[in-house]
């Protein structure tokens, strides 16, 4: 399946932020987010908006943004707890980031934290970060969660790309499970290719879209697979089926953490 176009990711930064804002409109922003229990809903929104402000600054200025809290104006959002002010700030953060990405095009190098990527990868990361955090918000307010199938499938691709290329937590470490994991979206339809084969080779893994036997298989709707891989849904959830070595699956998922 070919990657989604750059302009689509720029558009999704605004679209996904809009859907997020609709989800939390009128909600109690002090509620704890179950899938990110260190944050309440207001903190989640400030985190999302702050990332967008940092991205806008890095792309727009060409300067490395290694400490967004101190380097990016208005990074943490408006003072106080006014939901209307926070909503307006979040909308502005998304619009500004998307416009800066569009102006830059997909080939400009930008550095956030310790990572230097072309804007093509940053736009994709920003869009999918919003997709996943929207799942966090939906769980916090008890709202339905939907994502366009092509975007959800690309979100799994991008997350696997990202995690398989991270350096080990401890340099030189070869710890970790070995084996194979098969992810199968049961609502993909014939010929849609919504299956993934992950080969674990500590300290990392490789992956490809494939229908192949594995040591453990996870079957379920596409959105459930996305949330399982991003650790927003346990594999034991209703509608998700695990066949084979559950301990291997758990050991792999335990290591799928963005550092």
C-alpha cells in the first residue's frame, strides 16, 4: 500500500485537532485520562498543543527545538482553566503548525528534541500523534472513536516504523523477546492487505505487511489493532482475539514505549 501524500498529513493535523476539540467540548477537563493516567484531560490537551507549537517553531525557524518548554512561546497554553481559551489555543496551534508544514514542503530538515527528520516524517508523526491522543480523549469522556481506515492503517505502519528504529534503552543491550507476531485486521476485506508480520530480533524488530503464520496472532477490527499496538487497549479486550504465545505478545507490547 503506497504511503499517504504529504498534503493529507498536513490536512489531518487540522482535521484530527477539530475532531478532538469536538470530543472534549463541554467535558470536565479535570478528569483523569485512563490511558495516560499521569494527566488529566486539560494536561493532555496542553501536551498536544505544545507539541504542535514546538513543531511549528522547529520547521518555521530552522532552529533545533530541544527544550520546547523554554524555547517555544506559549508552549503550555493559556494561563488558568478556561476551556474556551484552551480550545482556541489548541485550534490555533494546529492551524499554525499545518500552515508552516505546507509552506515548507516535505523535504525541509527540522529538529525536535534529539531527532532530526525531513518535514515529510514530521507531518506524518504529528497527524498520527493526534490520531492516538484522540483515542485517549475518547476513552476519558466515554465517546465513540473512529478513524478513516487508510489513516488508521498508516498509523500502525508509522508506529511500527518509529519503534523499530529507536535505539535500545540501554546501549549494547540485546535483551527482549524473539519470535514472530501477526496482526490481522478482521474488517479489512479481501485484498486490502491489512495484515502485518513482525519479526522480533532483540533489541529491535522488523516488520512488513504480510499474511504469514506467526508464533502469536492478534485478530480484531483495525481500530482495535491500532489501539493494542499503541497500548491504548489491552489484547484481552472484547472483540480482540489472541492465538498462540500470549507471553510473547505481552513481552513485545511492554517494549513498545516512546522514550
